[in-house]
C-alpha cells in the first residue's frame, strides 16, 4: 500500500479553496475535494502542521455539485480551486466559509447575499521565468513544484489580457531578456479594451526601457508601460518610472471618471467592484448633508462615490502616491472631498474637531495594516451613527464585527461580492449601527473643497 495515498472525507473549506480533513497532529488540505464527499487522495507535500494532497478520484457516489473543470491548466495552475464545483456548489462554499468564521468567534449572524456579477477579470499578475523544462515564459507559479505555468488562454481573463501574455512572452524572448531576476514580475490592467502594464525590476537596465516600445509595436491595445524598482535605482527617487506612453487609464463607472495606474491594488473584477461601489451609499445609509469618513481611501474611488451622495467626505490614505491620485480623482469628478496621509489615529485626531456634533458615517477597510485598537477607539470617539466594515478575510472581518458588537453596536446586515470566479475570494461589507441614534446637530461642510 502506498503510504501517500489515502481515502478521506473532507469536513469543510479552507480560505484558499481547498477542503480540509482534521487530524490529531496535522490538518490535511485537499485540492479538488468537497466537504462530505469521500475521495482517494495523494499526498504531495507537507508544510508545518499541514499535509497537502490532491484528489485522485471519488469513492462511491460523488457529490452532485462536482463537475469536470473545463480548463486543462486547472490542476497545475491552482488559480481556480473551485472550478470543480457547479455554480450552486460555489455559492454554498462561499456561505460555508463565512458561516464557519462567524462560528469560530462566537457570532450567530447571517453572511447575507452573495452578488455574482458577470464579467471577466481585468488584471493579471505574472512572472517572467522558466518552466520546469527550462523554457523562458510568462506564467504563474505552479501549485506543486518550482516552475511557472503559462496561462495564455485563461478562461476568466479578458481577451486583451490574454493578448498581452502572448505578446509579452514573444517580445521578452526576442529581447533576450534573462530570467535572472532583472525582471521580477509583470502586472497588466485592462480598462475598456485599453492596457496598462507595470513591470517590476530588480534594477534599472537600458534593455528594460528598450523592451517597452517593442511590446507596444505588437500589442495595439497597449497605452503605457511603467517600471517599478527599488527607490535607490530610480533616478527620480519615486520608485516608478514611465517607460512608454501614459501612466494611467480612465475608468468610467456610475457617472464617474477615475484615473488608475498599473501599480494600484484594486479588485481584478471591475464589474463586481462597480456594483459594490454603487451600493456603498445605500449600505452606509448616506443622506445629503451627512459627514462621511473613509478609512483606507486608496485612490479615492469609494470616497468620491460617498462624497457625491453626502455632499462631502474625508478620506484617509497613508500612501502619498495613492493620496495624490485620490485628489486628482476628486477634482476630475467635481466632488467635495479632502484627504489626509498621516497614520489613521493621527488623521482621526486631527480631523475630529470637524466631526464634532456631526455624528459621522464611517467606512473602514479592515484589510489594511493600519487598523488596530487605537483606530477603533478613535473612531468611536467621533460619536458615529453607523459604520461599514469592508474585508475579504472571513475570520479577520468576523473578529472586527465582534469587537463592535461587544461595544454595544447592532449588526444590521452584510453583503458580499464574488471578485474572483471559481475561487473563494469575496469582498464583504458588514454594517453596524450605534445604539444611540440621535440625529446629528450639524450638517457636513457645504463649501466645495478638494484637497
């Protein structure tokens, strides 16, 4: 009997999309498993207290939710761990992940509806390296092994993104660009059929600058290429250098026009993100004249949406480059918004006099490292009426919800958005209200302010 082959029945889902089997000393993560379904698995690795395995086949009657993955790269790539589930199975898996997280922190609340919006992913992050056969290629790390998996026909990427991967591979090979970590990775973002490419390099070399126009000559959708490098390598001292064309694309959504760059961490599923943005004022209960505080404003997209609904909003973003873009986006859309780039506690303390008597509505990105006990205390010191907690990590968001409920806040509900089809990654927004629902004594500032 092969000691690496076992028959198991997974019990639940892990946050990365594998099913798990509990053990006394080790947990088994089963790629391709489904909770409640008996399967034969082969162990392919161990890491710490976790054994990693993949499904070889079902034992007995398989789950009615199991389907044949339509992609031949499903196993080696691993980017779509739920592709073996039908749509209903994926929806159930999403709900189970969040329900389990709430149970683990002692909460008995409903994870709410999951919005699954049609559309392709508009961003890809890939690496320039070698396959296990030593062939230079653009791809994603293998789920098992050290090589790269090429995904030129990935089913969930837009046609423009797929065209980029083919053109980039050919142009890098033609330029004889080595895979010795000169080029560390590439990120391509597509908006309305136009492409912006970011290339992360270990050090600046003329060959990298010369490669950008070559890529543009074979990729008609390309509008710009930006290099990201260690600051000491950048002659401008910015960490970014434009190599070709423009450094940002315009995204038109819900009556807004936002400028975004290749390096900015926005959701890859823009249709789902647009749906979430449009829901933001409703979730936070924004009315004209309300004062709004947005913690984790990034490039000001959500802040602008909330500001237009309320008349004014204050965004906090610690990244100076993102804050500059946020001010640009507020100006482009003629909304009254202000932004601070200090630490979250310092920014809240600095702006607190302007919120006195206004009982603000507060949006908090719980996935940001700036969040901590001091921030929660500072926000509660503003005497807010309602808070919206946004996050993609079920357990982390559950803990944040628990903190507010322990302080006497009422859980009003939650909604989730599927931001990566065939994968367990959803963005959730939980809304809580203060037990004290006194109306604000003052309205938000009425003057037009953009800074």
